[in-house]
C-alpha cells in the first residue's frame, strides 16, 4: 500500500499547491477506494491527517498582515483555504461514508478548519501579533461606523469573515465567544447612551418615530453583515435599551400613549403599539385604552336625565356614536384591528353605557331621527350609522327596553313613510346579528303585515276602477295592520265628512267579504292625507298647493272649505272640536302645525293666550297665504319640515303652478312612549317567572340562592334582573302554589 500512500501524498500536495487542474475524479476515487477495499481506512485517515496538518502550518502570512489591510488579507487566505478543504471533502467523501461515520471520527475537512484556526489565531506567533483581537476590533469598528452613517465599502468582506467565525467551530462557540459577545456589549452601550439622549430631546411620539427608524436601519445592517443567529439578539438589545428600560418614562410621560389617545395621534400611537407589543406590554396599553374610554363614556352618559329635552338626549346619543366611531378608527388604524383592543373596547362601552337605563330608551329615538333624514346622507354614511348602532346595541344590557322602544318608533316610521324600507331591513338584520332570532320577530312581522296590506289595497283599487258607484270616489290607500304584531296605538275617534265615510265603508265592505272573521278599527290619528288648496296672493295671482298633512289637519281645513266668491268662516278651537269630534289635545297639536311660519294655512284672528292655543281662540283661512320658499329646480329643499318642488298641474295646458308642501304633522300621540316602560316591567315579570318554573322543573329541589343565580344567568342576555325583583316573583309563585319551601330549599309543585 506504500505506492497508494505516495499517491495520496501527491494528491494532497497538488491541492495545497493549487495544482488541482491535473487531478481527475477517477484517480481520486480509485485511490481512496483501494484503501477501503483492503481494510486500510485507519492507515489512510492517519496519514492524510498528518499531511493536512503539515501543509496547513506552512501557510504563514503574518508579515503581510502587519503591512496590509487585515480584513482583506484574512478574507483572501480564508477563501483559498476553504477551496482547498472543499476539494479534500469531495475527495474523501467515500471514506467518510464507509468508515468515519461508523467510527465517530472527525472528517478531514473539519480537521483542516480547526488546524487553520489554531495556526492563524491561536498559534504562538499569532498571539504575539494579536491577530485575533485586531481582526475582531476592526470588524466591530467597521460595523459601528456604518451604524453611525459612514457607509461600509465592502459588505461582502465583513459578511465572509463573520461566516468564517461561524465555521471555525461546529456549534458556533468560536463565533459567540470571539465576536458576538463583545459586539453585543458594544451595541448595548451605544444604544443605551443614544436612548437617553433622544428621550431628553424629544416628546414620546417623536422619540418612538426615531426608535422605529433605528429599528429599520438596524434590521438592514444585521441582514447585510451578521449571521442569522445574531439578528434576533441585536433586535432584542434595541427593544431593551430603547423601550423596556424606559417603559416607566414612556408610560407616565405627559406626551405618552394616554395623551396620544386623547389627541387622536393615530400614527404615533401605531408606532407605540408596535413597540410595546415587542416587549410584552400590550396588556398595559389595552388597560389604558379601556380606562380612557370608560372615563370619556361615563362623562357623556351621566348627562342623561329624564328631565332633559329630546334634543339634549339626541346630542348625548350622537356624542356616544361619535365616540364609538373615533375609537373604532383608533383600533383599526393604530392597533391593527387587534382582537384584544376590540374586546376591551366592547367591555368599556358595556361598562359605562349601562350606567343609565335611558340609553336603552333613547338609542331607538336617535336611530328614528337618523332614518327619517337618510335622504341627506351618502351610502357610506348610512352604512357607518348602521354599523356603529349595532355595536352600541351589543353593549346595552336592557335589550328588552330597547326592543319595546325600537318597535314603537319603527311602527311610526313604517306608517308615516316607507321610502327607507331597504335601510330598515338592513337595521333589523344588524339587530338580529347582535341579539337572537326571536328578538326581531315582531319587527319582521310588521313588514309582512305591511306587504299584505299593500296587496289588498292594490286589489281594491283595481276593483274600484271596474265598479260604478253613486258617490264620488276618492283615492284612498288603507293600511290594514295586525293588532297582535304592531305596538298598541290609542284609538281616537273623529267625525268624517259623508264622502270620506262612504269611501271608507266601501273598502270595509270589500275587506269583510274576503276576511269574514276579522274586524277593522280605523286609527284616524295615524293617517295622512293629500289635500289640494286654492290660494290667491295679494296680486290676485292664483296658485294651487298640494298639502301633505295628517288626517286631523285635513278635517280641520275642510271646515273652512267654501266657494271662490264666499268668505271663509271664522271658527274657534271649541267649535272645531264639536264639528270634527277630534280630542282637544290632538286638536291643539294639529292647529299648531297649520300655523307654522313657513306655511301658515290658517291665521288666528283672536288669541286668548300668547304662547299656546286655548279653546276660545278663533281661526280662519289665511287670505294672504303664499309659499315662495320653493326652488325652480327639482332638487329638494334642505328645510327640515318642508319638501318643496314646483310641478305642473294635472292639466298640462294650465299655466297655474302646483306647489307641494309637507306640513308639520304628528300622526301619533307621543304620550304612548311613556307606557312602554310599564309594558317592559310586566313582560319582565312574566320572563322571570317562566324562567324560574323552567329551572325548577329541571332541578326539582334547589336552594333560594342557587335559584336566583340561575335565573340571573338565564335572563342576562335580555336584561339585568335585580335580585329584589327575582325574589319578589319567587314569593309570588309560592303564593300561587307553584313552589313551596322545604327546610332551607325550594321545591317545585307539579
């Protein structure tokens, strides 16, 4: 095998003398494999190891380092050594697979790397010259200069040398001890000093922006130079020195996160959020956000008072809606729709929105106003209102109170005006998503009832066109609604003129023939009418007005109806009540609507009281009536009480203009709102008793405290049940012999 060893020696010599062009793969493989075939692997391994050690020790370039650029010289020689060791690795691949792995021996190329380390960095001459320390100091100095703004001209050299440190040991031990530890220490000192300077020089928002810039530049720097194992450690040092060690100063500063939330500095807040998350302080920021939200909300919600006007309630509810919009935008733009902030915001709203039960009553009223004025809003604004409304509803505890009032206002809107049905259905869909399916059952039934009524009305109109009647037909559009579905409305009687009564009786006959077991009761106080009104101004110019008013207002005006050549009568409020049979309180309300400044159809010739209407006040038609606030275009007026358009009359050849006016009407008696709370109280009693019986049927026997706890838990999604009320209903059930006391427990009586 002596000749084979000589061949191995010549091969290694050629490699270390850079004469690898003469080497062939066949010659290398056949030479190494012959040792394996004759079981001489150990002899080959030891011989090759000695030769590699000999040739590596001959690689001396210390004098070159003394007079030249240490970074470039070591990089160049390391690259040459790497290429040689890579060739050795390929040459001895078969030996490694067949022998070295089985015997746990180091590969020859790994031995070559260790020999390079010992010769260049740990040898006697190397230690005298301080090559290792000079190299590491130069690398750290170069990176530090780049960090301060002096761009490194040769990124590849630094990267290659640091990778050399990684490869000098199998477990990164050399890299960590020689370079990483001193470099991280230097980095920590640098940023500790810089953070103190920046914090004294800038407000927290500016400081955090500077920190973010440093983060970004440092990420670029470590990606350019450092191995992956060091990148996370560098970022952690920045987080520690800039944020973690200064957290108390950041959190308590007058320009800190609290101030940013109050001043809506969303961009700065977003940076603070990202930085605090990186050091694990998200919970603190969530709590601060919740506390601020609660303080703002409580300040707003405590303004609710039963004695305040509807306008004040509207303004307060509007502030809550705006508060939700603002903080939703903060969650979206600053907190990246973080789930913890969304949940925290909901908890905060739930905490303060239920301080006063008036919120459950006034939110439906606020939505009623918004829907009635949707024509002036864009589609995006409508979607936002619906979205924020549903979020507020989710936080309201007394949902049964909300339900009663929402059904009340919805019924008013559907009877008064159905042009916003699409938005109404969207609103109901949102309500259902935040409550439970049965919650909106009555609301959905209102729409079904309304649609059925329309079909009946269309069929009646079609029948009218085909039948001849002895009296003049008037266009009527009855709205027949199921009493079980719609909120209770006070039935107010009045006396109709004969022609109106005949037309209504015609519809009544038609309806009772189709639905024989049903009874219709007319609710005149909820109806509206279109009435044509002829007027002459001071220049005796003739105008025709189409008035949109309540049924009661129509009956009042009909009492003043005369021919052109006759003088209109003067009637007192008391006389009008006698003629129309309209209740006095509704008569006064209707007259106020006819005396408005913008469209004063009537004029008061005798007034007993200045600021209100009395029974002895006398009224007549306003002879100088004119309505000039309409626009010549077809666009609607921005006036809240009147929608005015100049149109042509039915006779297209006529030059007399037809002017449409919407009067200030009130089709409901608003005193009904005050009865809704009484109805809620009655329904709560029923719900608590039914829940109690359901629990007792299941448990048969239970302690009073346990029963109360279960009742509270079962009804909490509908309303917050006071313990005193539950106790009262339990006693009531005991009096009615549904329950009895047995020792310290309650027992169900079947």
